[in-house]
């Protein structure tokens, strides 16, 4: 049964005109009815529409269509085109909101882009006539307890829990559940908890009537209950739609999965911090133990244990390639731009990506926007690339934002987040509206528009000529640190700044003892395996490495809304392409390293701990002198491990 507390029955009409749209190219109108948290609804749908060219979202008043089917009748009757609601009862998709399946938000989002999700959605479409295009995170419930935390399945045996929903799983674990939907009102359950008559109470963080619970609780831990919205379309209607309309709706669903889930998760994280600040101690649960304890009871109502196992195994790189939606091109001005990269041409991984970007932009624009790719240093030195683009000496640049950290340290954090999320999590973070605003403001100071246009997974923490086993091994270690010199300096190492082209000769002559790498495939291109036998990977200094396309602001404005849509779409596709291609290239390179006798291993924990201390001290100090860095750092609360 659905929890109704604080769930918005959304009444919005979003009729927005995209920049560059003309009457001769009318946008597709998609009628949407959705349940979603009130505080998230307006900004969420507006953000989706702003990111999907050619789409107009018309949100239908769900009060007018609400019935016992929770909107399903309206969908099948054609009164709405898309319905957001909890997964349909007795469908395989209901397994996707079962206990403790997800490791984190990135795992949840990756499921909607996975082959597993598409297989389940296809099966449900055949059985129920509904096609699910994605899942949107809405809320999780929490257990508040007074006597002891509920962190293991055995803790529920004999406990009495006041519930705001249906804790069938807690009953399976031996708990006595007092359920307001049967015998109690919510105020009575709150009173029972605050008086100590029950051991724990389950509730949402933002339910105002439960504030007394938050104050009375000594412990708070995640519950097994997850609220998620499935994005449904009618299967018969889906087959009638044109390919272009299908592509637009799929893009809408993909943006909903990432943007709306991230907004909901961030808001929940903020509320959780408020609750714990009131005195309740947060305690993690033994997720694996709960899954193991509950799996024997889950083979009901169409769920399949195979689905649960498949979801558990999903990794971030099962994300589907971006779907590019063609746009009208006759009103895009014909331009030929030069794009200078910050990477030498011999680094084929990055060179191939920017050339593929140029091809994509050309195809999507019908040949109206042509990019000529130039290697690093062809017009200006890499260190001067940002100003050169802003002043029009070259129209575009292709570089990690971290390249420009000397201009403002916030650029360093945009390019890579030490001890931060992986590539999938980084992409979610970069696409958040608050982060886009910070990044736009930062680049605007230099007269450019910056677009997140590529992201790779972990860089190599260190290549070393000798093994590193203890924190003391960093003392006086001469290391080429790339962007992370202050972190190594605080850890006791001796950073030595070198141009990329001098790195291998310096290690060969033992001018440096170790060097931070790029990624296995790029490092191989540099020749690092020839001069160092110890490879410390995967990295914690940059679990994800972002690459931006920077465009002179006046040139960006000159191509108009349609041209901007083309470039933005190409960059969306390149984000996922970069993850997939570099992961594959790195895996192949690592296999060659091992075959050549190179030791490939993570940094020892004591060294990681020392580097993390160095990062945290450096970040705290840097936040005092860069407002943008401080704002970005605050945004990472709940995102970084």
C-alpha cells in the first residue's frame, strides 16, 4: 500500500519555449501525471524540460484522473501519455524497491540504465501492457529507536515497532508491528514511542507530525522501505508513437532518473543531517545480512530471486549509451571552429574522444557546425588555454577543469574529487542544477561557456620504482603529483612539478621516485610501465576524472538555441562514451601490465589514510580563500564516501 503522507498530487503546467525554437519546428507535447515529493516537483520537471530539446511537458492535474487504479486507467485510456507512480503490484519491477538492494544512489540510478532493467521492463510490458522507462528515487524510510539500534536482522526478534506503513519484512524477522493503517492513528504511534511503550518507530524524515520522534530517538538507521516512482507509458500507445517521439520520451525518462533522483537524495541527506544534529546517532545496517535473511521470503507477487541477484551485481558501467535526438538544423549558422586539446596527440584515448565529439557535432548539426581538432600547444600553451578561448584566439578548448586550478581552486574540484564518487556518481553530481550554476558562474568570469563533455573512471594513484607499504614510505618521497601537490606535501612527500612530456625521462633518471598517472591506457602511451614496476590502482585521488568542452561565450551565443542543443547533446553522449571506452582500454592495459610482471594493487590503507588527512586539511584551508570551492565542497556532503 502506498504511503500518502506528504506525497504531492502534482498539479503543474510547464509550457516553456526553448531557446532557438521557431514556430516551424513545434516541440512534441507530452502529458505527464505524477506523484512526487512536493518540494521537488516544480524544479525537477523544469530541469528535465530544459535538458531535452524539442520537448514540452504538460503536467496534468492528477486529482482529476485519480481513482482506485492510481492513474493507471487514465494512462491506458490515453488521457495522459506518461504516468509516474509506484511500481505496479504483482509486477517484476516491484522487486526493484525491495529491502536493502542498493549500495548507494549511483547503484540505484545505474539499475535504470542497465540491461537488467530493460529485460524486466520488457517482460512487464508483455504481461501488464505497461512499459517502464525508468525508476525515480523518492524517499527512504528510517528506523528511530530509543533502546538499541536496529542494525542486524536478529535485533527485530521480539521488538515492538510503530509503523507508518506495512512492515511485512519486520514481521518476518520476528518483530511485533503496530500499524496505523489497521489500528492506530499516526499521533498515537508517536505518543507510544515518546513514552517508551514501543522500541522503535518507522517514518519519513520530513513528516512534520513526527518531529517528536526525531527529538526522542537515540539511534537512527535506514529502513528496508524505499519509495520509488516508475515512469510508465502504455504499451499500445508506445507502439503507435513515432521514433522521434519515443526518443524524446526516453530522454525525458533518463533525465528524470538522474536529475530527480539526485534532487530527492540531496534533500533527504539535508534532512538527515538536521535529524542527527538533534541528537539521534546515525548507525549503518548490515545490508548483506538483511538481504540474506529476507531472500527466502521474497518469491511472491511476481518477484524473482534472479532479479534481486542481478540488481545486486549491477555496476556503474552497465549504463546504456546516450540516445541522441536529431534537431532541425536549417536555422543553425554555418561555422568552422578550431578546438585545441590539452592532451598530446600520442595519448590516443583522449585524442580519439575529442575527434569522435567533432564527428558527432557535425552529424547532429547536418554539417553546419564543423570542428577542427588541434593538439596541445598548437596555438597556445595548455596553461593559457582558458584565457585564449575567452579572448577568441581559439574558439574551443578540450581539457579537464583541473587544468585551470591555478586560476581558481574550484576548477580543481570540478575536474576531480579526491576520495569522491566514481564516474557515474560524478556525472550525476555535475548534472545537478546547483552544480551547473556554480560551474557556469565560474567559467563566465573568463568569458567562456563550460560543458561537462567526458568523464573517465579512476586515475592511477601512483607509479613507483619501489614498493610502498607504510605511511612512512611517503616521507621525503619525490613525487610528480599532477594536480595534487598540496595533498602529498601535507603527507610528508616532496612534490616535483614536471610537464607531462618530461615525466618518463625524469623517472628513468631517478629525478623522481613516483608519479601520479592518468589512467592505465594513457599511462601506457606515456611509457610509464617501462620505468616503474609498481602500479597503485584504482585511485582515490581521482575516482573520476572530468573533461570539459569550453567555448568562447560570444561564439556560443552566435550559434543560437538550436546550435547549442546540438553541442550539448553531443557532450551528453560523450560523457557515457568516455566512461565505456576508457574503462575497456584501461582493463586491457592493466592485463598487459600484469602479464609483464608489474605489480597492480591499491594503495595500502595507511597511505590512503594519510593522503585523506592531507586532502581534508587542504580542502578546509582552500575553502577559506575560494567561495566557489567552498560551495562545491558543501555540495559533496552525502555524495562522497
